[in-house]
C-alpha cells in the first residue's frame, strides 16, 4: 500500500512576539521561579472560566485570578 507523507524540516528563526495567550487547564500546576530564588506553584481556580496566561509587551499576566498552592495540591 502506498501513501503520501509530508517531510518537515526544522528551521531556526528569531521572531518578535507582541502578544501571545496560552489557555491553562484546571488540572495543571505551574512551577514558577522568582527572581529572589524562591519557587512557588500557581493553580487556576476551577470555578473560573477559561483562564489564559498572556504575554504582552514583554510581561506575563493572567486574565483571571490564580492562586499560590503547595506543590502537592
């Protein structure tokens, strides 16, 4: 049986991002390293609708509240 495949080649390219949003899942815990060396864990509130981590103008923000949790939550 014959089939057609597409060969993809990896290319490195520098891009200048102005805005990017990543949808977070309520079961994910995000590990965050702070400038002072401290490590914290963030989790979205399951009652919130679609929470996004947004990168805009060189800064990261969230469109809804997130909470700091223990790593084993």
